[in-house]
């Protein structure tokens, strides 16, 4: 009994210690999301060190693996990490998804990373399907799925093209998503696909008076 109590106390201490490091990393990553960038290398290094400590202290907790992957991803896009680190990011997302298969944000991050590494292969398609199944109305899933589908438009089957338009229909209900999707589509020369939908489908009539439509579809 004494051994059981000591072990429980030891475990609780390390889980609590890990959680404290995690919150430091989470604070940083939330700030980056709002700012759209990592403000400094030292800030990135501190966040990465914090999540690494949390992850080592509690390897069983999938959220630490997920956030570890996200921070590394920020490091890559900020130029602080080599692009070869994408494979490590994918491994962390896979570990998180294996333990928490009902987390849609992990699946969409995994689909996006796999799409970058291996294009629209069978794994990317499965990860994307899992994201949509577990979080069909989550904004990150809607936006991420559209970016994956639009960027692979020439490779899509008729079913997958319809899936893109279905996701677009969801995004139209959210002005911030509509704008983000039109910006992305414009950046890869696919805005006409979306603008034609907005122009000719009666259910999108009210969208024609929005700033986003006039900016990207006129």
C-alpha cells in the first residue's frame, strides 16, 4: 500500500510539473496564432524547450506530442528549423492521433503535413477524411481541407471535387473563413473556381455584397 501511494504521488508530481511546462508553451503558440508569426528566435527556443520538457515528463499524454509538432512547424515556417524537420512533425502528429483518434485538429494538421511531404496520396486522403468525420464544422478543418483540396485540384476525382465545394459551402457561412479561402485560392490561381460558385449559385446571393467578394471576385 505504501508503495502504491508513493508511486501515485510521484506520478502526480511529474504530471503536474509537465503541465506547468506545457502551459508556458501553449501561451506562446496562442500568441503566435494571433500575431500570425513568431516574434523572435529566443521566444521560439523557449517555447520549444518548454514543450520538450513537458513531453519527456509525460510521454503518455497525446496533447504534448501534438503541441510539440505544432511548435516545430512554426519553427520551420519561421526559418528557425530546416524543412527536414517536417518528418519529425509528422511523427509527432501520428503519435498524437494514435492515442486520441477523435481529435479533429490533430487529423487536419497531419493531413496538411502529409500533403506537403507526399502530396495527395492515400494517407493524406485518409487523414483528411478522419478530420472531416470527427470535426465537420470546426473552422480549422474546413479551412485546412479546402487548402489541401484546392492545391491538388488537378489530381482530384469528381467525388473529391464535390467535397471541396461542400467544404466551401460551410466556409461561406463564416466571413473570416470565406476571406481566408479566397485569399488562399487567389495565391494559387484558383479563385475563379470559388468566385463562379459565389456568382451563379442562388444560395450565395447575399455574399455578393461583401468586401471579400468585391475584392477577390470582381
